[in-house]
C-alpha cells in the first residue's frame, strides 16, 4: 500500500488551515531523454498579425504530437505557486475532511475529491494518486459543495480559475480555430467559460512509493492513455515522470519550463476535428532515483465542451478539403451526443470501480465515439 507523502499541518485555528508556502523541488540531475516541444509565446497574441503567426507555429504541434508549451501567459508565477500551496495544504488535511466532498463517479461527475483507494489489480498495491477537482465559478455551479479550505480561499481560487481560461485556454482555442479556417471564436464559444461544462481546476498529488511498489503497479499502469476533454494545461513543477509517445512510437519525458504551461489536446477536440487535432498519448512512470522520495504535486486545468455543445465535426473548410468531412458530418439534423454526455460516460467507465484492471486491447465506445483504453 502506497505510503502517504504528507504529514498533517499545524492549524492556524480550529476552523482555518494555515496555507504554508510551497516551492518547487530541485530538478532531476539524471540525463533523461526529453521530448522536443514547441513554445508558443502568448505575449504576441494581440500584436498585428500575431495570432496568425502563432497559429502557424502551433500547427505541427496540434496535428502531429498534440503537446506544446505556452510561455508569457500573463499569469504571475507567485499566483501559480499560491495555488500549488493551497493544493498541498489540502492533501495534508485529515482523510475525513477530504472525504466530505467525493467525486460522484457513479454518475460520471468529476468535481470533488478522488481518494487513492483503488487497488492496482492483484498486486496488493493501491494507486498513489489523489486529486481535487474544482468547477468553474459560474452561477450554474454555485451550489456545488466545496471543502473548507476551498471556501476559505475561494476568491483567489475562482479568480485564478477564470484567468487561466481567459489568458490561456481562450487564446489557444482562437489559434486552433484559425488553423481550421473557422471564425476565431468558434471553439471559444463551444467551450465558453460562462456556459455549463465540466471544466475544472485540479490539485493533484502522486504520493511517494517504494521502487518495488512502482514496479508492481506499472505492470498495470505503464501503458499510455489520452485525456477525456478538449485541452489539458499542466503548470510547471520539477518532478519528472510524465512521458509522451512521439509519432515515431518512442516514449520521451516532458521537461519543466520555467514560467511555462505544458498543454495537450484531448479526445473531444480530436472528435470535433475528425482526428486532425491529435489527442496526445501520454503516461506517468516512476520518477528518477533522485526524485523517487518526493511527492509529485500537480496543478492542472481541464477544458471540456459545453453541456450544449454537440459532438459533431466542426464545419472547417480545411477539414473539408482534406476529405475528412462526410455527408453525415455536414447534416445538422444528425443526432449526436453532447460533450458533457460523452465525458461523463468516459469518466464513469474509467473511474467507477474499486480495482484497476489491465486494459490492453480494449477500447471505449459511446454512441459512435470511440477511443483506445491502452497504448503501448
């Protein structure tokens, strides 16, 4: 069973936990094989012709690898570190407090706390991942329950939540729309912040495991996967472990970029573009030996299509010229599922279980949308 990587904090008071500043650990000194990722400088977004130039730079990343890094986002690193600190404090809370707002996986809902409670096959090892998913700060989701530490710090969490979407997610959807020769706000509107969707800010931690526990668990979890929604943003932290599969089939590490955010495309965006935008295959492996005793704290943002966004191929002139659009794709009366319906079905399939099983050679299909469960 994975040992906890955290100790209980000292409370500032009985009601308000003290959020202690968190700092990034030292990078690994091991010589790892890093993936070459394109950098997109968002400070150029509002320059004359800036969006068009950035879209050209992004083209190969979204169509071949599906991974890239954005820099100069306008999000101050002090705010980013503050969010890491809140997340770190949350994971040190007593288990009974963390359990007060659990994810409702039976309904495919991902808001709330995911406990590291599932067994990894018959290994005798439990998964070492905990996470807390925080929904958008919009009126439609105002009644979603929240943990004490989230309520105590909600003003800055909600402000950061919206700013991530406005300063990064929105701009990326504009750039991808330009690539697709769509109106600039086409994908922005399909993922609008103020509309109901399952977007969330995530605090995540990979608790420390022994090398033996990693070896046992990786027999089940070393295969690659794709993310469920449209875009995933991963804020820079220094513990290595994330790998992506290159178009040549090689696994390479993703290196932290100071002040950068690593981004990847995911399944619903790939569905909307008939596979033109690649849903990135990635995995998390055992950290390097000089970091194996450091918990891997994560801060992420997941963008998902709106509750009323149909999973119908976008009317892209580029996709049409490439022969990717069928007559069914162009038929607005063709019945299709919404983004939220698909994502919740996928979440339920993956997470509503007490034991993680091997999924080689299997796939998930929901009303005409299909993804592989495992990639070598």
